[in-house]
């Protein structure tokens, strides 16, 4: 595919030159800008079958297939592929790494051309709307006028809502999943604990650890451990771990990982630091904290969606206490007040917030049914022979 809008392609990365900057909500400029992305399936001749998948807080562009860093399946591999709800025989799936991330899109680990060293904390603080603006630049570059669907959970769901508010004419269908129209005080608090854990690590070096050849692994691991607890439910933790001991018959009366849950959290923390940049963690959590869609419309969430022609499917999970069903209901009420077309499903699950990343039959059926009905309404043909 040839370059458009002055951008150059390099594999699954698009490099926008300085004359095509991203201007942030904070008034800063990111230029040049690189956006890393992956695609699955094929864009049809009418260019009306493109689905943008928006990743959650610590996700990336590798939604399906094998992740090149971890060697594990992509974060939505269970949903994306031939015959799966996001059917690559019928749809063209696009998944990007957000601005401020660390898997190829410009972020704090990128080189600041003005100083010839990594940005670190000199990188502009970005918002969810900045992330969406960058995605829109990519969609323009790909020559796609209207997205068939934008879908994502958690922070990805925030991006979905921002897409629907900022570019209603470019989104035929939207699926905000396990998300909220604004970040709660409790969630800001959890993020602040994580950021302080990172910044308290001596190897953080005021954000200049890359130049020093070190990484604040301990602080970032603790941040991940604390956050991971919020992704689970008490029922799931009790079912999986309870008070079972880890490889021992009795307590050691020490501060070793006596309990299985302790060992599990330590593993999660250690695995995370191998694939994620500490400064990126600061920036993406801050972007979530600043998200308050209604505030951009005089405090009225309904005004964000007034007159929207987009079809919405809002999904929540019963055991998600990070973004509880009440948050999704607030979105649904605003969509109804704004006159939008919306369906709402609360999925019974004891898997907590992470349920949207896991195999949940009712969630799969809901996603498949919504996309099928929307695709038929838009006239997106099935692949030959299916």
C-alpha cells in the first residue's frame, strides 16, 4: 500500500514526518510520529469492512497470533481469526500500539531528536483523545474513510467512546467493553500507587534509566502486582488459589512466598517487566486518569453522543469491580438520552475485569451476534464459500 498524507510505511509501522505532527491536548507537539500496528484479514474493495481494535492499559498491537516478545498468543487471540467473532474471513482487523506505548509507537523510550537521547519524562503527557487522534491519522493513511467497527475493553473501551464522540461520522458500530465514561477516584488512586512504586525504585533515575543502562524492574513489578489484583475478582482468587501453600507442606515463618497467590503475583510482576517500559506505564496510566468524556461536553455525557448514527453494543461483567456495571449503565443512559442506537449486555462471570480477555461463551455469542447484525446492515458480504 502506497504512502498517503506525506507518511512513509515501514512494514507495520507508519512514520509521519514533522510537517504532520500530533498536537496533544496539553498543547505539546509530537513530531515526527511513528505508529506501530498489525492487521489481520483483508480490506475489501468497498473498504467498508475495517475494524479497529483498541488495546487495554498494558496491551499492544499484537491482538492475535503469536506475540513476538512473549511468544504467547495475542491479547485477543481467542476472539480474532477465521470463524471467530472478529472473523478475519470477513473483516479487516487493525490493531495499533497507542501513543506513549513501548512497542514501536512513539513514546517515552523513543529518541528525542532535539537531544539525541530518549524522551523519558520530557515526552508530552498524552490523553485518550490524543491516542485516538493518532489512530485517526493511521486510518487516514490506510485510505479508510469509515470504520465498520471500533472495539476494545478497559482503556480500549475508553478509546472506543472517544472515537464515537470525536468522529461519529467515521464509526458505523462501536463496542465499548468493561469500561467507563471517566476514571474513578478509586482507579486514579490505584494508578498513583503503581506510579509511586516505579518512581521509588532507585534504578528509575528520574526517568533516565535507559541512558544509565538500568531498569526499575522492582518498582515496575510491584506496580504490576498491585494492578493485577484489580483485574481479578475475589471469587476467582479464592477458586484458583484460596489459602493454598506454594510447594510446601507448612508455613516457613519467613517472608518467602508461602502462599500460591504470592508466588503468582511475583511471577506476574517479573514477566511484565520483560515486555513493558516503566515510563510508558506512567504515561498510559495518566492518560486513563485524565479521561472524563462528559467534562468535554459541559458535564453532560449525553451531549457527547447527541444525534449519533453509530450502533453501540455496551458490555459489562458482573464481577468486574474495577469498571463495574454501573459505569456501563451510565454510558447506556447517556446514549439513550442522546438518541443513539444501543444494546446492553451484562455478562454473568466470576472472572473479574479480565473476563473480556478470556473465554466467556456469552461474551463470544454477544460479540458475534452484534457484528453479524451490523455487517448485514452495512452490506458486508461473507467470504466466498462461507
